[in-house]
C-alpha cells in the first residue's frame, strides 16, 4: 500500500471570482462653470446626469478583468476492485475479491491528509473484516527529485480482542527520466504492542515505464522486510511484483500483476505468501 500514494488524481473544490473595474470620471470640460465676481449659475442636476452617463459609458465589458481565485487545496478520491488484496506480497483477503477506496486532501504547499480502506478476509487473516488507514505528510520536489515523507496509522476497527493497530513512518525519493520513473523508499514501525513489542523495517524500489504512444505502462517492485511483519522464521523476507497497467478510459485503469513474497508456511496452513496473479480495476475522481 505504501508503495503507491493513495490519492491518484486531484479535483478542484471551488474557485472564487473577483470583479474589478476602473471607472472614468468626467473631466473638467464636461462641467461648465461661469465664474465672475460670484457664481452666476450651476445646474447640479445636469452635472450629475452627465457624470453618471460618462462613467457608465467607460465601463464596457472589455474593460472588466476577472481573476480566478484558487482555493489553496484540492480533494481527490479513488476506488478499486481487486481480485485479492496484497500488502507487500502478503495476501490479506484470503484470495477473495477486495473492495478498496480512499480520499485525499492536498494543499498547494504540498501537505496532505488522507484515508484509505480495504475489505479483509476475517476467517484467515484474523484482523476483522476491514482495514482503515489514516495518513498525513508532505510531498514536493528538489530539482528533478520528488520527495514524500509522512506517517500512517493502520487500524482494524472490528478486529477481535488484542492489539492490532500500529503506526509507521515513511519516506521516498523519486526520479523520472524519459518515459521511466524510479522510486526508492523506506518505512519504519517502532516498537508497539501490536507488533509483539518489536519493530519493523521495510525498504523498497519501484520502477514504472510508460510505452510511448500507448496507454500501457510496465511496473516492477522489489521490497525487503526485517521485523515483525513477515511469515519467515528469521523475520526477514523479500517481496516482489511485476505487472502492466492500462489507462482504459478517462480516470479508469486496469492492472495485471504477478505478486509474491518469501515465507515459511507450515504444510496444511493457509499460505499467505504464495505467488498469485492479481487483477485490479480502478478509477479516480
């Protein structure tokens, strides 16, 4: 999940409209004063009418300027139907279809807040039927290097007795060249009761290559976990995936990936890390 930002696209909430105009006033020649030893006559009514007429004539449509105001933040959303939910190569939906979606709030300064949720298989995973993630951070760039740092809370609201929720800090660097983009990142979950009073360290690299003049992109991922969140006896494991994404129409995309992870699963137990082909159909707003 962390290897791709939850928010996929941004939609502007609202814009403001500012109307400005510079009225022209009648000059001195438009009001005739007869000055002698005393003012002989001033027709105030005529003077007012002429001034108003001149001002109205000066304010034409082509003299009015409009400035679109930016709200300073944007909201985006995403929804996905996946053939199964894989987190760092580990099956969390029991091989069943998972429904997923999220909402992100981003500011012009690069700060963001978001939430994302997925259905789980409570019979095999033991975390209940739902995962809800809440996260916040900052994304920006220095030169050609994209930067993303933040913190995420993984929560399981209908899990059984015990500690399941945990937090994790994350960061990544990305660089694009031509049609390709490479991202390297890490995530660290400090000691927590839900992690067996231990910690968890994760590093990964993602590669995406867009095929020119086509809606097709090739993706690759390699990750390494050292800590509680593995299914190996030594608490160390690699995970991987290779796939293809296709922009179907507008915000709709279709993905196909071969996914797997290392694990020491006893015979007869459910294999959370067996290799699998995962199909996803997603849309963003």
